[in-house]
């Protein structure tokens, strides 16, 4: 299954890049051509960072190819991937990563990252890759100055408990598996909270309701299937569009029966 991002209704920003998105590693080596972002050294290993299309805000897959100095593939490593943004304010923050990278049938280590914001001249993304092999010391590769573009697939909001006055910041993303079409569109919706600038726990007890509407036409569309939890922070469902055009999907996010946010996502096709 190849997850694709889509275009936003606002030009020139893209909410979903029709050629990008999230996808499973192909079952046959070489079945999908990936883009090489950068290469770095980690001890005697060479680490190559790849993506399906580009690094974008929202749920984005990254792939790591590890090879020895002799050119042999490394398939027995424990790998960690840590993105980091250095902001113009002098503060740094990371972002949610959907579990550690896992080895796919194509020999690449794959992880999914929810980039919170686009990079700019003043705010820059980087990443470190930590690698441990049996019987060997841990080594680390660094990837400075990564370019992350704005896809419009991330929405952040804050809910303040009226009783305790505790404020919780949420990070959500709406990701379509394929380019949008009339009919049923499988989606992945992610939900995380922000504990601090370096910690983003998954939210695994949310109830989600999809409400796609066509503002210019004044109508909605029945038939969507609300996302349900399939992995930490990851919810899968189906979004239905009745016709081509500009759509806005409001996702009602509730916890323990209390609505904590209603982020809205724009899609045009």
C-alpha cells in the first residue's frame, strides 16, 4: 500500500502532494524508486537517507540504507532516527516519530515521521541516526540542513481543561493513502500530545469523527468511516467525497467523551 499526499486548495502551498505521502516498503527490491536525500558516515558504515518523494509536514516515510565499507548491506542493526529543528528563537524541538525504524523486504530501515513545520532560512531541520550492531559499539550519523516543505497536513491546537486549567497541546495530521478521488479514500490520521519540546506521546484513546464538506456548494457527504486506532498514535479510516472540487474535512477529536479539538483540512481535486 502506497500512501500519497494531496494538494491543498490554497495555492501555492500543497496540502497533499499527489506524488508524495506514506507507503509500505515494496515487497520486491527495486519495485519503487526512492529519492536519495543525503549520505553520511557512521563509523565504518555509510548511511543513506531516502524518501518516496520529499520531506513534508505531516506523516512522511523516511528510509535508511546502511552499508559497510565493503559495500555489504547491514541488516542486523538496531536503528534510531531523531529529527531536530533549530529555531531562530534559539530553541530546539523534535517531532513525533511513529516507532523506531524497522527493516523492510527491500533492505531499507523505514520510519514514519510527523514533521510539525516547514523549514526556512531561519528555522532548519536536521536528523541524527543511531546505529547499534551485535558485538559492536554504537555509532551515529548526522544529516544537517534537511529541507521540509509545507503540505498542510498538520494541524495543532490546544485544549484547556475547564476544571483544572491544564492546557494540553495536540498535534494531528490527516493523510490520504492515494490521490483523492470521487468515492472512498482510505486515510491515516495521527494524534500526539506535546509533553515538552522533546517529547510527543501518542494519544491512543481518542474518538474521531470525520465531517467532509464542500463550502462552495453548501453540502457535505455521507459514507465516511471514522478512523480507529491501529497502532500508537495511528488511526485508520475512510473519507468519502461525492464529487470533484474543493473540500474541507473537519475532524472532531474527543477524549473520554469530551471534545478537545476540531482541526480542519482542505483538499482539492
